[in-house]
């Protein structure tokens, strides 16, 4: 079981913002901005485009609901959707509230948030989901 599957199963703690039987959304622990969220399928699948069309459609619909909640919780111009990352062999979408494209630059320094800040951010998104 990979690290994201363990997170979705509750074996590794996370700051959950939304879930259903197929998908799980949680805060990135190295966020670019407040509200930076990861959305994953519960089943282990490495490559986003290995998902069949119906599952991929449901994944996008779930991610859309999470993005809408993020935008309500953290007013921004748009919520970026980025499918990026080779470090974890599990499909994942980054949802990042943006005021400018610089907010979605992965080369920039990550935020250092306290546990209390993570909990507050997760609660704000959950309230709007």
C-alpha cells in the first residue's frame, strides 16, 4: 500500500477536507498557499490517465466540488488544478487557490504552518464542501 492509500485508509494522519467512497481530499503538508489541497482516488492507480473514462469523470466531479469549497473558504481569482508529481506513485490532483500564477509555482518556498493552522484551514474547506 502506497503512502496516499494509507492516508485515505486512515493509517497515516492527514488534514481531511472531503471524502466519499471513491475519493479523498486532504491538505498538502508542504503547501504553496493556504488551502493547497490534494485529491486522490482511494484505489491505488499510479497514472491519472490509466483511470477509465467513467472513473476519471467522477474524479473530476469530486475535485470540482472540492475546488468550489476551497474558493468559498479562501476567496481567490481561480483554483488551479495541477496534475503533477513523480514522487508518489499514486494519481493526485493539486488544487491551489490563486491570486496570480505565481501562487502555483512549485519552485517557490513552501509555507510553514502550525498544526492549529492546518486544522483551521481544513475546517474552513469542510464547512464549504
